[in-house]
C-alpha cells in the first residue's frame, strides 16, 4: 500500500530499538508444570481461536509460567513469527518471473509490502507492551492495541488485492492460506492484550 511507505519509513527509527527484543524459545512441554500449561489453556480458552492459541503458546508455557503480560508478549512474538513466515511465502511467489499476469504480479507486490508493514506494526505493539511499566501505561497499552489492529488491517489489504475477477482462484486460495493463520494469531494476541488487566 502506497500510503504506508512514509509510515514505514518513520517507524524504522523505532525498529532499531524494538529489534533488540529477542523472541522467546520454545521448550519441551513434557517437563512443564501443569500449573503453567493450565494457565495457557485457561487464558486461551476465551480467545477467538482457542485451538490455535493453545497449540502455538503451549511450547512457551514454562517461560510464561502464570504471568499474563508474558503471555501477551509471547502471543505477539508468535504472531511476528507467523507473519514472517507469510512474508517468505509471498516473496517466493512474487519472485516467479513471467508466471503471473500483470494484475497478479502487482497484487503479489502490494501484498509483500502489506505483510512487511504488518510485521513492523506487530513489532511496535510488542515494543509498547515492554513499556507498560512506566507512568504512561494506559497510553502504551492503547498503542499496543492500535498497532495490533493495524497489522490485521494490513493483512486484510493484502487479501483485498486478490479479490478481483482477473486473479486466478488458485492464487487467491493460496494467498488466503498464507494470510489467515497470522491474522488469527494477531486476533488472539489482541484478545489477550485487551483482557490483560481483567481477571
Ligand atoms: C514458521 O515457520 C517455521 C518453519 O517452517 C515453523 O517451524 C514455525 O512453526 C512457523 N511459525 C508460525 C508461528 O507459523
């Protein structure tokens, strides 16, 4: 999306900061105390896609323990991972020269930017979540939600680009299968963030 270029450029200054936040590594569930896996299960059960939430966050249960903030940050990290996977898949399709019609190639290119924007926004959301300890907690919390919603919107923009009649149904289905999983991960992360300060 053309209008996002300036925004993305503006964000780059921030990203240097945020990129220092490393993703948590998963651990074996076998040795994880059940209090920790139960915590993930309980928190996930109310999200929009509970099965996705449990499957993707269980491996981090021993890191999260029973800390709701850690769970939110981990959910965002997993969403960043998922969107990163989508980015790689879309880029791979976009690099097939001469294979797609002009409209399809243009939609793939736009989608690449949409997904990259979504990743930047998710990193901003994660950055805001790490700043919740300060006096501006409410502001950072609102920021995290705004960035997360923006990421979902950007992924939706990618899908919209493949809605036209001139796009092959096979390509449309392919893109959908790449984009829907991270949308669900973000949606779950947003739910967890929204309910961070509620029991
Ligand atoms: C991303 O891709 C890697 C490699 O295929 C996979 O192990 C990982 O589970 C994927 N992560 C998400 C969140 O989709």
